[in-house]
């Protein structure tokens, strides 16, 4: 299976850490292609223009945080791709629930947990389609 994952953060180093934690093959039968967004407008445009299978959003991004973007996209897009938001504090999980996020990961990203979460979200997306 092949999937396109959108990485959003205003910080290129955070996007790089996301990409490395996910990897191009989070599982033997799963190949990932990445697209990146560094601004809110870019993120929304990519979701509108491309077939995105999963969004991995930085909850600490500024000025538009991943939680706000997730909530907006979930409210506005009928078949919104699954969203995973990377947060700095586990206490922010309640905000993620409010934002209708499908999964959360904590900074610093653990590659095993990150790859597993991404694979599960993509499997659920395929099963739903």
C-alpha cells in the first residue's frame, strides 16, 4: 500500500523530525510519500488540491496551530483525512479531543510509536473506504 502524508509545521526541523520518526516504510507493506506545509494557507491548499491520506500536524506551530487546523478541516471537509497532532504536553489531549483529532503523539517523537500510529490510522482510512 502507498499513502501520501502531509506534514505541517512552521518549523522545518520539526517537519524533518516528523518525517524521520514516520519513515518512508513505517511497515513492510506500507510506503509513504510526504508533502509538506509550513503555513496555514499552504496546508489547506494541499488538502484541497491533492489526495492526502493522513495529516500529521504540529500542535505547537505558530501562528496557526495544528489543533486549530485539525478542527477546521474536520468541520469543513466531508471526508477529511485522518489527523494526528504532535503535542508538547499530554495534558493537551483534551484539546485534541475537542479538535476531533484521530490520534496524538508527544514531542519528542518516538519512532516506534509514531510509525505504529501512522500505520493504524492509514489502515483505518483504507478500511473506511
